[in-house]
DNA sequence: GCAAAAACCTACCAGCCGGTAGGATTCTAA
DNA sequence: TTAGAATCCTACCGGCTGGTAGGTTTTTGC
């Protein structure tokens, strides 16, 4: 158990964009000293690797190589492989949760609030962490970590259900089976990592808009139409 | 490579229902001789195990134990672990494909044909093979097998898109982005294995109906209503 | 300049698990 | 009854990979 400074939960934008995460490490020959940034780089790199090869097909050696570092170095930033996956979960869920919490203070019609959340949701699952959010197996986490992740997911689910109910009240959303609708929405979005590729023509936001349109209008032709 | 009789692709109903697949093996003390049935039992048991513990967390010894058999016996029915996964894929996809092909001869409105397919789809993903269809990683299959599975999945996707287009023509489905709608539909259904448990109140068919209703009606309130 | 902390590496271990060799048992056909 | 096929088991191997021990290098604080 190496002593570590207070750990940041959210991957910094600095670590998020760089194509080669190794640049975070050495700057010329100088050994950099920012623990938090490097830790985030480790997690980010792991997420990408998991997405490409799956959790079990990704060795810690491979992640280390990607960072141009050796395996034990990873253990300097993270307790074990399991925690690596856990951090990916959390980092991926965070933006959705904050989007959801932000909407609680809004006074806009529920349908609009829901759409805003869904847009953020789409962006999250389309990110490098998307794989972890959606495809990673809970069995690969120990009981305590698994239940933590589960709790976060439940919060998201409940948040969406609440927005749907609010929509029923304020009339912006047609009456429907709240539970099933939440599942359908989440399912459609969660499936994005299966087919979306970075280079795709559509951005995550555009995908979200397309889905929102589909869910709002419905497949059965409407009698009257308004633009 | 042990010589095997012509291999059946579809899991027999006999093997599908039994709670303990071991009953397929011994009947009293008599050693049964039906290769096909036992092979299906192996696949079925594997599917269940994969669903519960994931592919990589399921050892062949565990599957063998479930069947009250030793590991080498499994190799008598299947070449290796990879093929085991492959067969689960195929067994799960089959009913969806047949449903899709059946609809090609139908003259009903496309929306109804689509709904019929979706209902079968829901049943498939809710089955023991659902996990494989949706959560198993293609990286765990070799290139040839992976592309075979991918081809089947593409066929399903294309089939759904075609039904949507047909619906546009015959007026039973409102104009929409076909590709995105197909993704949304598939995603909603594919998410079922994540939350559905056997003991759930709703049957797979009921879930399908609920989803169909949501997708048909849409979330935006409709002006006129007809029951 | 020097001690202490931080960051990182080399070298290694051990358990798990997919896969196999080769033989034993049981059934079927004749 | 018996040959041969079908079915299954015991015993084993070896590679991969998560994880660690313990030392080395670099940086910081003073």
C-alpha cells in the first residue's frame, strides 16, 4: 500500500485528449511529478485498451507498454487491475451523473431536461470509457466495488424515470410505462459503443439528437404534423 | 479431430428446458448414445455459465462439473472453448434469423411484420443465449468465426432496416432515419439481458409489447388519440 | 550538498486454466 | 461372444499474466 495524495475522481481534460498518453510522463528527460495527471493517464489508457481488446484480453504489461513504462509502475498508481476497471467505471459515469444533478435545478419542461441528459449520456458512452460503462462485467469487480458502481447506475436510472414522471405531470411527455421507457432509452444509448467508431460521420451529440427525434415522434404516423 | 455425425445447429427443446442438463447424460446407469442431444446440452450449459459468470470467468472444468462430467468429455463434443462460444452465438441468433426470413413471405403491413420480429428478438435475447448475443466479445473468437457471427448480425440489422423501409412505403411506419431507428430498436432490445431475470414478472413477449408500444407511440403527446 | 521521499525498474514467482496423451469403459453390430 | 466403435476418465503439461520483493534512480526540501 503506497501512500498516495488525495485522489481526484475525474479525468482531467489534459489527459483526455492526448493521442499518446506517454507524453504526460516525460517532458524531454525531466521526470514529471504530477501524480494526479499521471494516474488519470493510466486510467484513460486502460479504458482505451479495454475498449479495444476487452478486459481479460488486456494485460497490464500491454497497458504499461502503451504508456512506455513497466508494469510495476502501474501498481504505483493503482492497487490492482480490478481497481483500474473500477476507476474506468466511475470516470465514465461521472459526467452523466453531473448532467442529471444539474437538471434538478432547471425549470425547463421535463422533456427538454430529459433531452439534455440524454445528449450528455450519449457523449459519455461514446467516449473511451463507454466500453466500461456498458460492456464491462460486474463480475470482474469485487462485491464492494461492484455495488458502488451499481448504486451509481441505479441513480442514473432513477433520475431518468423521474424526468419521465415529471414530463407526465407537466404534459411535455405522453403517458407511458416509465420503467420500460427508461430501459428502452438507456438500452438504445448503451448500444452506441457497439457500432460507433470515432471516425464516424456523426458526432455523439448528433446521434443523441437522432435518437431523441425517434423516441419523441414514434414510428406510428401522426395525423397532424407540425414542424 | 474426432469424427462426428452431422451436427444440428439448433438446440433441441429437450435440452433447452431441463433444469439439470446432466439428466441428458445418464438414465439410471445406462450410458446414453445420442450425440446431438448431448452436444446441445454442453452448449446450453456453457451459455448459462457464460451468462452467470462471463466467458473468461467460466472454466471448462466448471462447465464439466455442471454436467457431472470431466473436462476432456467436453472436448469430445466441441473442439475448444472458442467454438463453444461460437455455437452459443449461432444458437442464439438462429431464432431471430428464422423469424426474419419467415416475414419475407408475409403480406401484412410492415409495422406488424416488424413487431412480430421484435417479439421473437426479445425472446431470443431473454434466453440463456442472450448473454452471448449481446455481451460476449467478438475478440474472443478467431477471425473466421468472428466474421461469420458478424455476418449473421448484419443480416438481422439489414432485415430490420428493410422492414422499416417497407413500412415507409406502405404507410404503416412514419418516415424516419432508418439506420438510427434500427440501432435504437436493436439497442433497446439488446439491453434486456442486463436487467431481465428469469423470475421477473414480465415475460419476454410482454417486454417486447411494451417496447413496441413505446416506439410506436412516441414520447411526445399526440393530439388525437385512438385506443 | 544531503537526507528523505517519490518514482520507477529488474527479476521473479505462482496459480489458474486451456488443452492433450493415452488408456479404460461401455455400447452396438453381427 | 467378440471386434470395433463410441464415450469418457486419469494424469499431466505449459504458458500466460497478475502480482510482488527489493533495489535504483530522480527529485524535493532544507
